[in-house]
C-alpha cells in the first residue's frame, strides 16, 4: 500500500490517520464476504446517500431562492 501511495512505509505507520485508514481497509477486505461486513457496508452507504440527499435538497432550495422572480 505504501508503494501504491508513493510514501514510505514508516510514514504510513507513524501517521495515526493514515494508519487508521489502512486498518479500516484491511478490515473491510476481511469482512467483505460476511453478512456482518455487508450489513456494515450497506449502513455506511446509506449514511452517505442520506448526506448527499440532504445536500441536494439544500442546493435546490438555494436555487429556488435565486431564481424566484422579485415581488412587485
């Protein structure tokens, strides 16, 4: 993974955020074929879709406000 990211292996393991990302991907690969792993993945995807939907609604509301003709 370090080679693919073009960073040193030491940097990968020293940086706590990078290390957490690596561990999460390893866990996903291990759990990917289990029902628990699939359920977890579905839950993450559902959360992501809900966040996207909320953003779309917010943007649509902003567009409606911007395109509404002025009152006379």
